[in-house]
């Protein structure tokens, strides 16, 4: 079984809740390919303890510091939130990018003359600026923490609004109770006047 089909099989096992089976497949793959970003990502989805998820996601970020979804998932795990949906979404994004790369490779002409290959610039051979891995990772983590903090603040504000509405409703209920009590007293007085 190829690595990609093994990853897809593990993903399918995770989808149906068979995380132990998926974990066995993924640990076997990681032994052969310890820098498999996708395998570590899926392994994080198999883990139940936040510390284990965190460790797997840290390996993903170490392999690819620009993996934004993995950084966001790591931020959620560090904030004590459930990150499984985000982790699986990150794998789906990885899978789509791999499919695009395979399609592009399949469309590339295979039998180009040597002279033509020399004329086409190789983007991999061009000098690239250094990747600010740690800085980018820190920025993603802060962004994830800010997003989580903002959602917590919004939730707190909504709770405050609901509490204020509840207090207002309680005041109205008490007002209606006092009006009702007055009507009952008046009805009793009127009943006493009737023969």
C-alpha cells in the first residue's frame, strides 16, 4: 500500500471512529517516514489527551512552519479547545494540494528536448528568501489565541446581555404579581359586598 493510500485509509478509519486502527497504520508510516506531515497531522486526530495532540501538532509545525491550519489547531489545543475538526480539515487541504500537484505533474510534458528544459527557468533553482519559520509560527499562534480570546469575549458579552434581560424579565414578573395581588384583593372586597 502506498503512503498516500495508507493516509487516506487512516483518514477513513478516523471518520468512522476507529482511531486505534488509524493510529496503528499511522505509527507504522511514521516509522518509515518520520517527516510525513500528513501522518503526524492525522495522528493528532487519533489522540485523546491534549498533551499528545499538542506533541503531534508540534511535529507538523516543525516539519512545515507555514502550515497555518496546523498552527491554528495547535493554538486551540493549547487553549483547551477541541481541535479535531480543524485537524481533519487541515488534512483535507493537504490532500487537495497533493492532488493538484499530481495533476500538474501529469500534465507536464514528459519528453522535452534537453535544450527546451534548459530554456525554461526552474522555480526550485531560483534563490528564495529565507523562510521566517519561528516568527511565522509565533504569529500564527498569537493569531489563533487572539481569535479564541475574541470568541470568549463575545460569548461573555452575550451572557451579560442575557443576564440583563433575565433581570428585566424578573422585575416585570414581580410587577405583574403585585398588580395581580391588587386585583385579587379588590375581587375579594367586591365579593364581600355582594349579598
